[in-house]
């Protein structure tokens, strides 16, 4: 399990390193807005929407 977490973190760090400052700030703001929502269904809908738009 720990190895999987390390791989996920390495992948995350690789993705973050490719983003410029504006992209990173926009992503953090969007994630923060989603996490502020008290409705978990809204969070899942937003995540699924983002995944299908790729």
C-alpha cells in the first residue's frame, strides 16, 4: 500500500512540475472551492466532469 502512495505522490509531483504558476493557482482555487462544498455528491460530480473533459 505504501508503495502505491509513493507512486501516486511521484505522479502528482510530476504533474505539478509541468504546470505554470497561473495553472497551478487556478487548479488550487478550483480544488479549494470543490472541497468547501458540504455536499459530497457535488464533489463527485465535479471530479467526474473534469475527468470526462480530458
